[in-house]
């Protein structure tokens, strides 16, 4: 039976995460290896940079940078959200993630999330039989070859289980196409296919004719949240 989505679970989509296996020291070493593996001197293949709005008001950004080279895709994700009134902050969510995909499959990822004071480090790497996942340095568990909750890859909408990059949980989802819509993206009207993902997550996703992620939206406790491409 699917669980009712919570705000942290909905925000799990905000992240992408990657590598290592076991204790914190090992995770730190793996993070260093992954960061070193990225080609920072190379021009990015794509940058997907969103403003995040709550009821039309900007509360932060979610930026995805992709480098593609020789069958490998390196992914760097930065998320910074803040909900408040003037100088008073009611809620803050920050995440930094880096991941490596090889030949279309997730190879490793490492993420660090600060969910309003609750800190999670999720590390994963491919092993025989699936993906080994360790949360906050605990003993790793091997799970099936599920996609992480990152959304930049359209194949995410064809999965029935996702790996939450916030805390390593397995999320059960059902997703259906709601057809094509005309939406505004970066000042232009484009045709994009809308997908409705329900279950442990409750979000809507849009992808353009090139299968590029161009929009995300959800409602939580009466508030409307939108991802708007910069």
C-alpha cells in the first residue's frame, strides 16, 4: 500500500545523489574521487537551471549540470530553498549531489542534504545484483537497480519504484502521461508532455520534444510549488 506523500518526500525530487559504500570516512573518500572525476574544465553538455516558486514567489533554485563524454554522464546538482517572511526563516532545504552514469545506467552517487537541520548523507555504488546504498555511514544495503529521484532523465517516469536521494528510502510510484500541453518556457510557448506521478510522491513533470526536463509542479498543504526554467 502506498504511503501518503510528505513534504520531505516531495522534496526528495530535489536531489540527486551518488557513491561510496559504508562509513563516513569512506564516503568522504568516495566523494573526493567522484568530484575529481568530473571534468570541470570541460564545457557542460547541458544546464537545467530552475527557479523554485511557492505560490508565485521565488524561494530558491535547483540547478542540474550535465557533462557527457565517452559513454559517461557526470551530473552535478545544487538545491537551495528557503521559506520565510523577511529575515525570519521558517524552513530551509539544501542539497549538493554528484553522480556518475555509465552507458545509461547509474554507476554511483553521493549526496548531502540538510533538511531544516536534519542532515543526511546518502552514498551508493553499483555492485553485482543492484545498487549498494549507505545512509549516514550505516551498513549498506543492496537494492534493485532503481532510478534516483532526480527527474532530469525522462526514463524516471517509466519506473514504479524510485530511490530517494534525500534519505535512501525506496518510494513506490505510479506515473501516467496526461498528454501534451502548451507551456511557457524561458519566454517561449512550447509543446511538452505532462506526466502525473502519484503514490509516495505526488508531483507533475513536463518534458519537451527532445525529452528534456522543463517543468515540475506539486501542491502541499494548499501551497502551489512550481519549477520555472531560468
